[in-house]
């Protein structure tokens, strides 16, 4: 006789919860400025898919990166800590004992040595570790920037089920590298390993006459791996996808296809980049190349959204699009020409608004109001608690603190996403520090302090968004209060030293 078994009520409830738990796709591009998208005022570059995403979701006007450069900004997103607390506060490089950094490896040495950045602190739980522990499938495609090859902080060790991209973000300055890195738990991999790009290594390095005969374009390879991973995801098994695409970061190089052809002759001037002994391949059409890279990224975003819809996953998937920091001028890029930082002062590496204020769009059908705009002030270290609340991870942060001194600085902005501003807890201040340019930034309401080499300057963003008028002398009480915040939030780091302002 056939036996029938009934699941206990608790198990049925748990199964229903798993069925309903939302998926998260986090798309973070590289060095896109606040004004690089049509929905943020860009007039010269076509971004129809991302603009459509903004019309279907929520566009933020006062969202901030975690840092004005790549690795520490990503660290704040992963750790939920600001750069006065998180371990990784700069682009500290490791080169496997070599005296001179070898960005891409000699062709004969593609499978040897190691390279990468300062590892994440091993005793602090990061985003993918927390989500994997809570039943999510995790995939990451693009820059890692949270450890070097052979360290104790590579994707396989930090909660990622499948990875494909650049372990070393410095190597990511080339779009036609000799190798990328990969890891697949489902395929039986035991650690992250190199994948040699055999066609690329037959040709010279950036600057060589035959460099553009390389055909294995990393941006396309990474995107295709992300789509393949997405194709394997099914409803009922929640997933977290972290797509850290490298477009539109320098170098200005890409396949010479219809996207590039569409921009040729469009601009009244072009910008040549012909520097010798550079890590970037030269170009005579910097404006064309940059614009096409932005539109290429837009096409990729459109393909992700279309894939989710085709699989019936779009209504239960929160998709975020943002950038890791402000715009760059490396390799021939020209922020002034495209007015990419809009009304903002500063670019990448600056704690002025242009270096840290970034585009940020959230699409989540039925949960986030279509066409909504939020002026809520937040930074990347708020993403971890927000994602946990979205996913129903209610024991965060207490269950993930390794000791009483281990902290998380973020505040969830889930209420804002759901249109419940009255329930939104707000930061008293936002905080940044960056040792490379010896700069600190503090925002409290409309007050903004920028400290450079120990000298504080004060601005009122409500009347001086471009930060042109230092009014520190007129408001010593505000200066004193913001400096006090700096002393309370900064913890010393011998790897990333910073000059603190003197107390008044």
C-alpha cells in the first residue's frame, strides 16, 4: 500500500518562504560618473535600457559610493563598513614578490605567479558569505578586488559559488588580457584558478602594433558567463548575482563593431591618447570609444533584464544598477567633454561630490514604485543591511559579528524602496577617507566637509552643490562638530595612513 507523508506545518511554511524569497542582481559598473546616463541628464550617449530601468523603478539622486576608487568602494559594499573602519581602504597591490609590477604577465608566464589586492579581513563576514549561509546561490562576475591569488580571500573562500573575471583589478586595466580567473563549485573546482585566453596571448601587449588583433574581449566574456549562470537559476531557489562589470573604465578599447561605428563622426572634436609606455593602448578616437563603451554596457543591462523576464523571474528579482565611484580621465577619457559629473566638483580619487556621488537605480516590479525618485542620502555600506532585510535575514547583524569589536556601519534603506519614508532611519552623517590623495569627506545633512592633507573646508550643498565656497571660517561650530565625527569614526590603519585635521 502506498504511503503518504505530510510535511509538518513548519516545514510547509519554510518551503513557502523559500519560494517567495526575492532574488537580487547587483550590477556595478566601473568609473561611470553621475551624469553619464540619459536618466541623469546625459545628452550625447544613448542608454535606453538603463533609462527604461529608471522609468520602471526608483532613481536615487543622493547615492554615494563607499570610496572614490575601486577596491575600497567595493569593500564597503561587501563588508557593510565605511572606510574609517573597513580593512581595505585603498588599491593596495600584490605582485608575487616581483620588484616591478607586471600588469598582465608575460605571454610565456600566464599560468605562473600571482597578483591582486589587499585581502578582506578574514574574521569579518562579507555579503556573499552571509547570503550563502542563508540558502542563497551566489554568483559573481567581473572584478573581485578583495584579495590576491593564493591569499585567504579569493571568491571560493568567501561565499561565492561561481566566479568568472579578474581577481586582480589592476590587470583589469586591459580589456584583452592574457588570462582571467574562474571558480565553479558545481563543476567540482576546489579553488579559483586561471583561464588562459589562448588567442590573446598570440599577440602583443597594450601598445604593440598587433594588440588589437586579440579577439577575446573580457567585457563580453564576463557578461556571457553571467548570462549562462543566470540561465541556470530557477524559481524557488533564491540567488544573489554580483555583476561587477569593468565598462567603461580605461582602456578605451573594444571590438570595432556597429556600436563603435554608430558614434564615429558624431562629435565635433575627438580626443587622441598616444602616451608611450602606458598600460593603456593608444586611441585616436577617445570620445567615440568612451561613448560606445557606455552604450555597450547599456546593451548588457538590457540583456539581463530580458533574460529575467524570459525565465519568469523578473517580478521576484530586485535589480540594481550603479557605479563604483566617480568618472575617470585615464587612457584618454574626457569627463569635461561629456559633462559627465554634471554640476559636481571632482572626479575619481576625490572626496568632493564628483568623486563619490554616483548613479543608483533599483528596479523591482510590484515592490518599488515605477518612475519614483528618492533623495535619500546613503552610501555603499548601507547595501549589506538593505539586502539582508530584502532577503528576510533577520539575525543580521548580531549573528555575524565575530567579536564585540566587529562592527557594521550600514543602515537598511528598505523602507525607502517600499515608499515608506516615514519609517526610514537616516544616518546622522556619511563618512569617507582615502589615503592616496590624503582626503576625508563627511556629509551631515546639507553640510559637507572635505579634508585634504589635514586642511578642512566646509560647504553647504543646498546652496553650493559644486563646493566652490569654503565657509569654514563663518561656521566654526559646524567645523568643530564634523571634526569630532572624524576622530570618533577613524581607526588607524598602518596600510592606509591619513592626515587628520587638527581639533579647533
